């Protein structure tokens, strides 16, 4: 039993030292060019999360189909902040249980959206590149 194969991402990052024929990077969808408006009113924490999600996940998040789940995530972040404040003030163990429950829910949504390399890999996206990076590489290849 040998060592497991290196991921394609590592081969690319190292400059493909084994000279393997690597698959073309996957372009999942067109990048989101501007942050959409939330579907419903969000609090401060929810709005902060909304902007961060659309800016950092813009290359693989679909602005049409993923907007509702992102809205739920942001509303949950607002709810978590309020629940945490309440739990710290009242010191009731039920509030802490509820807080851990909402933490688990929030983490599950981040996983669904693919916000770690492992999650993106599970979704079938070994690499995520923006269209502009691919265009830049094509332009370099044509000019060089």
C-alpha cells in the first residue's frame, strides 16, 4: 500500500514537478460581481456575514439559487448574537444548550456552502478559480 496521491491543487502549487497531465481548473459559475440586497432586514452581525459571504464565496456561490440559504445563515448569526447576550446575562443552562444548537446549525450551513477546502472537495470541487484568473492564464499563454 503506497502513499495516497497528492491533490491536484498541490501539484499546481508546486509547479507540477511530476509533469503529470493535470485537468483544467473547474469554473463553477460566473463570479458574483456585486453583493445582492438581503431578502429580509438583517441586524448588524447578519449584514456583516452577508457581505463577507458574497465577497469571499463569490466564485462558487450562485447568486440565484443560494441566496435563500445565505439569508437563513445571516438571520441565524443575528439570532445567535442575541441568544449569546441573553445566555451570558441570565446564566440559564437552557440558553447555553440553545446556543450550542444554533452554533451547530450555523456550521452546517457554512459546510453546505463549501467554506472550507474539505467542504469544497466533498462538493466535488477540488479547485475553485475565478473566470478572471483563467482568462489571465490564457492571455499569458497566448502572449508568451
